[in-house]
C-alpha cells in the first residue's frame, strides 16, 4: 500500500486521486493539507513511531506531495523510536531545502520503504519545451529567461533558488527561503529602480532529487505573476509541476501571460 | 582640477571635504545629491557635452561618488556631442550594474580624464578584517557569514548581488536591482518561513572596478538591519565603505549589532 505524505497546496489531492487505490494520508502536525483529511498526523519528534505505524499498516511505498516547510522541534517530545534518527533529522534541519528532503528520503528508504515521485502519478503535469497557450515569449523575454536560468544555475550547487525574476536584462528578485509566492508579492510594491515587465523562471536545482519538492506552478503563481506585472512564466521542461495544465494554460491566456518550457539546468 | 560626479547618499560630501581644493560638482539630472549643490547637472543624452564642458573648465580628473541609479533616456534629447557615444551608453544601460559603470568609466577615460576612486580620499572608511565595536560575531554568525559569502561568490561572475542575508544557515534574501535597503525593508514583514536573526553580508563582486559603486554601509543600513531583526553586518575587509566609521561603530554598539570584516571575494 502507498502512504501519501501530504504537504500543502493542491498537489496531494491530485496524486491521491490518481494512484489507483486510495492511499493512507499522513501529514505533518501544523501543516494540514488544504483539501485532504489525514489519517495520521505526525511530528518530526515522533518520526520513528510514524515509520513503525506505516509498516504495521501494510505500507510499502511512500510519496511526498505538496509543500512541507521546515517544522520547529521540541526536544522534550522526541520518543524512543525517533531518538536513533535524531542525528539525521538535525542534519536535515541545518541543511538547505533539497539537502533536507534528500535526508528525509534516505530515512524512509533506510526503514524499508520505496519512495515514489508524485510525477509518476501525474505525469501529464510535466509540460514540454516551447510556448504553451496563445502568448509566445518574444526575443526580449527569451533573453531575460536565459539570464534568470544562468542565475539559478550559478546558485544551484549552493542549494539555493528555485525561482528568479528578470526584467529588461536586470535581475529583479531571486527566490530564497520564503518561496516563490512571497517573492512575487514583494514585487507588487517595487522599488522605483525595478524595470517594468519581466519573467519568472522556475526550475529545480541541478541534480535535485525530483521525488520531493519538485517546483510547482499553480493558479496562485499565475495570479501573483499577473499582479506583479510580469509578461510570463518560464519553467524547466519536464521538471516543474503545472497544476492543472489545461486550467493553467487557460488562465495564462486570459491574463495575457506566456507559459514557456525551457531547457532544464541539468 | 577634480570633478566630483556626485550620486546620492552622504559619500559625495565626505569626498568633497577631503580632496583639498573644492571639486567641481556635477550630478545626473533627476538624482540630486543629498547635501551638495551641483554646479553642473547633466543628462545621459548630453554626456558628450558634459565631457567637453569639464575639459573647458580645466578638469583633468573625475571621481564618481554616491549611488547613481540607472537613468531613463529620451532619444529626442541626444545632442551632437553625445551621438558618437550612444553605442557605448546603450551597451551600459543593457548591462548589469558593474558592467554599466565600467563602460561609463571607459567613456571618461577615452575622453582624456583620469578616474580616481573615492577611497583615495576617504581611505579611513575602509575597515580591516575582524570585529569592530563591542559585539563579536559568534560561531553561528560566522557560519551564516560564510554561507552568504558563498552565495555572493557564485553570483559574482553574473554581475548580480552585492548583498545577501542568511539566518540559521538558510538564505533569506539576495540583493537584486532594488538594492540593500529595499531588501532589508522587505524583511521587516517576513514570511513565517524565515528564521529569526541572521546576518547581512556586503561585498563588491570579484573583479569589480572599485573606482565606482563600491558597496557602502551607512546609518540607514544599520538602522534597517536593526529593524529587520538581524544580529549584525559583515563586509569584505578594505572593500566596503563604512560611513563614518566611528559613528557606525557607535550605532552598532548601541543597537547590539556586530560589524565584522571578512575576507573579500577576490
């Protein structure tokens, strides 16, 4: 049986609906899924007990879907089954996002579970290269996309940055720990130095384990990009989840935004 | 005679007061110096005429001091003396900040002026390595400083980023076209994902021409860093202007911030 470790956003629901038999849904305490009701809520301090409960329930495979942010930990709550995992968990909490998720994946694998990518269930969310929808990225937008891609590629080895905004050749914003939506919100009240227009580029880091935290583009991303006055969104072809593609393309069309698949960083 | 091409902030006044004979002060239209009254106000469209006027006035040396942001251009205002310079000016406007300033410096040099660094006049603004003031950067802050330095070093070849904020190992913000103060302001209303505390690290890019746009730390930087809840500020030793060092150290002390000189990127 599959356990879905559900984070926030609409992705967990889509995955649950596509995996044949309904999965066992587990969620991290304090980060309830937007639409699913979890059967199990766990804390990092009791992760060892979660692993045991999943195994007892007949779970052999797990899938991480949706955004899970760095939780806080209370050392007093760590239980006996979790104590041996603490060195790994603390290492993960100190690390960048990808580092952290890679460690969590290894903890699940070491406990005997196989970890499946959400994209195995919603492969149609991964769009190909080129323009989707009615608006095409023009020559100036393609130059901005290339510059943003260079910035993401330079930061990639440092486990920083899944998004970057470039306008008229100028780097306007680089995504940090606060995420894409926060970055775009901050552009709604820009410095007078920020050129108008621009593109948002999203890509996983080079070598990132795509079984967890694949970057996603959803209705909020499109709406916030539109409010920030951008011309469009580019994403690494086949490496970014677009939820749900038909709706996203329709939304981009009506907002006059392009939606462009570019070469992945790796 | 020296012409001071005065941008914004307090640096031009400090340079003017230290260069022996009072300089001829020139400023870009729309970017009046905060404290000096310019004798000449010029536009990019009439830069060629400025160069001629400076030469006629007996100017042989120029010094760029203070922040000058990317001005807009009206093609109808370009005069005859400036037309031949337009390819260079347009190249500069398309480029990153350092690229742009390097081109402007070359234009002045090609017209026969020698370009002097502000630091030649206010060398005492360049602080050495280590802690200045009462508060020392602790081990955790030194780790955050090293991570921010890595981010700036990775972006440096792309002519992006003179500043970065890291807190508890997480990259919180990376300076883009809007500048340091805007980046720090945006942290006053942070995402819940942003860890508390953190350090601001400022450094010129590797290989940056330090005759123009050397990064600066002034009273506003310290005040905004304090409001953003940071623990301190680190800067590339001997490569960042601290205005005025005694006041800055006193301000850091009273705010409980450290002020730490680190190894430059190059």
